């Protein structure tokens, strides 16, 4: 079973300083058909205007991942972390019992374009924590590179959720296959370019939601960058 979620069908919010596409219900956007997929709760494609950002705010019991596409994201939190997140880095913040943080684009001229991803944790009430790791472009070239997992296998970032996250960049002629457990769900987000997922054409911003499938095949790519999630049902 599959569902194709086209880019133009996502929720959209324009706050002036922030332009955001919501794959699932979020804030003022509500669609009962898209409340999440498995334990994946939020996939927001955010663009932060120069010199602006999210002021200090709180989270609890959520695994929050930032994946920067262009620009630079400045992060500061109540755990004492003051970090910069460039393209190629994957950042994970476990909100646990509660954390407060801010995210800013300090560039006076260019926007910061990133994906904000929320995954429900495997266990509530854990201690808040922070992790960040760089994945070089060659690590993701023509393959689905595991970038986050519950046990930090293959050099991935640990996430406190029953989920695996892969990132890959594909040029024309490159393809990849990911075996899936048909008792779980999977989610493919195209963040740049275009690609075929299990035979379906997917353009920038499109997503493919999979259930009861044994595998995911990516081919016929055109300058594509993708994120793939292996999720609880």
C-alpha cells in the first residue's frame, strides 16, 4: 500500500520571517487524514528569513531532528548547548522531561532552508539530551546512508525512538534499494530534485508513504536528495 503526498497539497504558513510547508497537521494547519505516519509526527520544510528565527520556546517528550539544506541554523538551549548547524549536519534534540531552545538565522542576507522533523520517543520522561554529527556529501552519494538510529549503528546519530532515518543524494543513472519490514511503515521525502520511488514519479517536496511493503526502490533520479524513514506501525 502506498500514498503519494504531493508538495502542493501540504499545509502552508507564511509568517513573513518564516515560510513553512507542513507534511502533517501542525499548529494552525489541521488535516485529519495527515496527523503523522507511524511514529513520525512532523515534517516541516522551513525557510527562515535573514536575521530572524524562532525565539526561546519549550518542548517535551519528542525527538526533534534538524536537517539543513542551505544557509546556517544557530541553536541555543537550556542544556547549555550553543551550536551552529551547517548543511550536511544532522542534529538531534531529545526533549524528554522538558527543554527550551531557540533557532536563528544570523545571516543578514541569505535565508536558512531546513527540515524540522519530530518523532515520538520510545519512552517518555527521559533526560533531555543533544547530539550532532556531520555526514560528508560522499557518504550520501548514490546510496541511502543511515544517519539516525536507536543504537547509533553504522556511525549514525542515536535517536531515542523506534525509527531509522536515511539520507541519500542521487544523480542520473544512480539507484538504491532499501529492504523494508512489511509490518512497519516507511516514509520518503524528496527534498531536492526528482526521483522515482517504487515506480512513482516524485518531484521536489513530494512524499511517498508506504505500509505493508517489502522494499523501496529509488531510480530515475535527477539531482535528487531524499530522506527515508523506517517507522513503527
